[in-house]
C-alpha cells in the first residue's frame, strides 16, 4: 500500500474479467473429484495471484462463509480485482463448463445404464467417493490440535455431531444452530479478548 | 437413474424445492457436501422425489466429473425434473436447486468478505472460525457414513464397506491422486467384485 521507494516488482494479477473467467474455467476443469486439491496449486504456484499466506487467510474466510468453499473463494478473488463484475466472471468460470460436463456425463450414463458393468462401475466409484469425503474430514483433524477448547471437548462435540446427524438423522437445521452455537460460545469464552 | 420413478410436481412443489435449498444454503458451513444428509432426508425420505439410487448416482457422477463437488446439487434438481416429466422440468429443477443453494450464500459472501478480511483478528470471528472446526469435521465424516449406509444398503455388502473404508484410509494417509482411487473403484465395480 505504501507509495514510497521504488515500485515493488509487479505482482501478477488477473488482467480482466475475461481472464478471471478463463482462469477459473481451466482451474475447475482440472479438479476431478473436487477442486480443493487444485486451487492452491493453480492460484499460488502457477498464476501467483496470491501468496501462500494470503491464500490461507482467504481460505479461512471462504470456509467460514456458508456455501461451497471453492465457489466462495472464486467470488472473493473476483470481487477484489473487478468488483461485482469480477465476482460474477469468476463464479461463472467455476460453474459453467463443469456443469455442462456433469450433465453430459449424466446423459451418457443414462444411455448405458442398462449395462451391468456401467452400473457396477458407478457403484464402485460411489463407494470410493464416500471414502474420499470421509478422508477429507479426517485430513482436517490436525486443525483441532491447537484448538482453544482442547482435544477432549472437541472430540465430544464432534462425536455428538456425528451421532445426531449420521445415526439419529436429525435435520441439520436443528443441529447446526444448537450444537454449532454451543461450540462457538464455548470457544469465545476460552479465547483471549 | 435407469429406474422410472414417476412423480408429479405442482407449482408449489417447485417452490418448496427452491425454498428448501435456500434454507440449506446458509447452513452449508464447510461446503455443500455437509448438507448431503439433510438433502437425502428431504428429497428421498420425506418427499420421495428421488430414489436412493438416483441420489447416490448423482453424487458419484458429480465426483467423477471435473469441477466443484457442489454440482451434484444441479443433478438432484435435474433428476427431480426428469422424474416429473422431462427436459424443461429438468432445467427448472436444476434452476431451483442450484439458484436456491447458491444465491443466499453468494450474496452473503460478497457482502461480508471485506468485513471478514478486515476483522479477522476480532475475538468473535476467531471464535466462530475455531468453534465450528470440530462440527465441520464431524459433518464431513457423517456425510461419508450416510452415503455408505444409503448405497451399501441393509444387505450389508461387506465388500462395498471395505472399499469405502480402504479408500478413506488411503486418501487420508497418502498423497495418491484421487483419480486413481476412483478408477480402481470403477474397475472393481465393472468386474462385479464389489
């Protein structure tokens, strides 16, 4: 932000909303099984629109906000550079081509759904996909290591949430405000002002 | 998705579909995937607009295709529309689920992003971020559980459960690209091993 001294070496930036659209389209189309694995690599390592530190901060906010994380992230980055137009361009890039790809795949699947091999293949992929989602949760566990509430309280909250949602099938609309609110409140009391 | 599951959708049903996804949008902390158990409860158990098989197929297809995982939500709407009678209804269903799920969260994100970035050291912001962490993690594990028990069924196919558990373990513990796992799952399924 400072205006003094020599100009800082030019940071790569998206050149236009079109650039944002094309970049996020390309990013999204690489993301088989989810974009999260690709997004850091593409934005930080290749495009260099963000440093690693900026990426972590943005990612934290993208996770706090409701809605798909990668979609939130694209909105935030687009908004920062070109305002609402940028946000819409990045969002459209993230969704348009992948949406067409998903529909095409669904139509192809309908054509071949009477082959038992195709049904079987999809059943196998579904079983793997369920495992991948579980793993995505398990990979976040280290984030609890330095949690203000301590590991036992975190574990109790997590187990309670799992029982309510997975075993008792209580609607999320009840669980999230009550249990989530409790968790935030407990954390608030533990954090230093 | 091959099974015929004819339903009839009135204008108020479309509105319900839209509003239900609107209500889920602001609850989708930690990603759309954390609302999957509730979507299953609503679309399959309560309204009977989708079969359990269609529900799981939609997620598997969205996982197999490139792009954000949230697109399974578009397929839910698409399939509800197909069940209700065809192409235009499918587009309408897709608009209901996708716009419903994305509009509120998108608006909220655009409005509050700058505020959140400016106030990231605020006690309340940190408390929310940290406090939600164990809940978000448990929700993701619960999602895997709900998906498994929905598709592996009451018959208790041990080999499907095993495949799920092994792929979770590999994904958790190694850096193997998930495309390999999905590919292996497809081959095992096509050969009728699982």
